């Protein structure tokens, strides 16, 4: 089964801001390990960038990929305007052109773009590996980021096409590791 790495919304306006997401340094470290792994394995890396009027304006400094992100050797760039990276984009067509059936998903934000993109991918028939130590979000008024991340990993894992993995397990050869208890 042919795989691709989806790096969701790792942009300067998020990770390079004065208020970076929860454990951003560790998450960027893990995402970079995944990109290096994708490069070594000859996998496509899909770099997804969210456009938000007044916040992540296309081609603005905030919209750019985060400067600390490792360069992907085989990249596909996707611009999106909703949390679901498939909605209103040519992502599905680009993946079909490459015969990709398995997606490794990491990035920002666990409770929005990661959740919607992973669920959409799985519902479209892709096998999904959600890298639970390589996605993050910010604290919200009602819940801290650590709990949000754990909650979304748990609920997404309930989809029959979504498995959870860690950066270490994935980069050391295990396709996915189911770690959440029922």
C-alpha cells in the first residue's frame, strides 16, 4: 500500500507566533523526524496550508510554512480554506494521481484541522495513521491542550480506518501501533 505524509498547517503564524501551540518544540521535532523518514523512504509529503482572512492571508509571512520545518524532497502543496483538507481542494485528485492509499497525518490543530482531515480521509477509504505525538493545539477556555489532543486521538481511533502510532514506532518500521484502550 502506497503511503504519503500529510503535514497539516505547520505555518509561521501558528508555530512562530508569540503564543505557540502546546509542546510545539517537541511536536516540530517529531514532524521533522517524520519528514526525514518520508524523504528516506521516497514518500510524498503533502504540505497543507490553511488560509484564514485577516490571520493567515495567502502568501503573507504568517501563512508561510514554519521556518523550522524540514524540507520535503517529494512535496505536494495544498491550500485549504476549511478544517477538512479535502473540502474544496484537489487533495483527493493529487493522491489518486500518485496511487496513495495510506495517509500518515500530523500537524495542527488536533481539534479542528487534524480531526476533520483524518476523519474525512478515513471516510473516503484511506487507511490513516494518526501520529499521536506529532499533532497539537492550543489550550481552550473549556479544556487544556493536553486533554484536547488525547480526546481527539481517542475518538478518531474509533474509526475502523484510523490507527494510532508514535513517531518512534513509525520511523522504526512499524506501520501503526494501536495504543488507545477501548
